C-alpha cells in the first residue's frame, strides 16, 4: 500500500532525528573513543548503546514515514530504555564492574545502585523525573506498546457508531487516524531520549580525560 507523505513539520523533525544520530556517531569517535585512546569496560557499554541508538533511529524513521504509529511508539520505548539503562552506570559503586557484569550477561534490573536499590526500569525513570518531568507518564504509556495490551485494542478500532452501537476495526500497518501533533509528540520524545543518552556519553568521554587526582577530587577525596 502506498504511503501518503507526512506533513512538512513531521518531515523536518525526522531530519533532525537523523542529524542527531550523525552527531551521536561523532561523539563516539571524537569524544568517547578517539583513535588511540585506551579502552575501559564502560566503553563497550557505550558502543552498545550507540549502536542500538543508530539501529533504532533508522527503524523509527521508517515507521514514521510509513505511518506506523504502533511500532514507532514501541521503538520510542526501546530508545528510552537504552538511554536509561546506560545512565545506570552513574548510579552504581563501580561503573566498570557494572559494565563487566552486563557484558557477562547479567540483567541490569538485577544489579543495584550504590545505595542497594535494584536498577529496575521504574527506579531509573524516577531518578530522571526531576530533570525530565515528562518521562514517568510517557514511559508508563509506552510500556503498553512493548507488551501486548489494551493499547493495541484501541489502535485497532477505526470508529464507533453511537446510533447503532457498532464498532469498526481496521487491520492495517498504517495508522492514518493520528493527527499531526501525535507524530510531532513522538518525534520530540525521541529527540529528548537521544539528548539523555548523548549527555551521558559525552560525560563519560570527559571523565576519561581526567587525571587520577581530578577523579579523586570529584569523588570528594580531596
């Protein structure tokens, strides 16, 4: 089935999403792991997050351009998950031990913060809610798109007949009933999640450049 074009506003945001992905690649190659730099366990986790972001961005753009809101929202949820779980390294006692555990196959939600709290998705959302107040409500709503739920029932309903109490269902990969602002919202949230990930990747790149004395000072040891 042919896809109608998205609006100019939506297409402009899609181009920004793609530009964000290109800047993320530049952050990785110029800030996090420039040529000749030493590698640490957290670098492997950084590469994994950056790779997942690149793959998710490509699929997300394709879904928006094909008007597939159901999967676009599921991909947005995955993208937020990447950003939150990479940020978990900032809340543990030893980031490199944390990264090593993940590399060995341990589940992040089974690992704990430096204060002993499990790094569940809900806890990570709460850790970010002050800086990103939109996150708790959006994350909760999007969880219904990752797991088969009532959200998919609503998306399958094309219309309701008030007079004759009928329901019209549409089984299609296109979600044309969503207005422009719904697409803008999902794109804005995607860019916000990218910003979260980019902040932590750049933070890790900056941390690698610090001397042992500077790191100790940051930890409060000087």
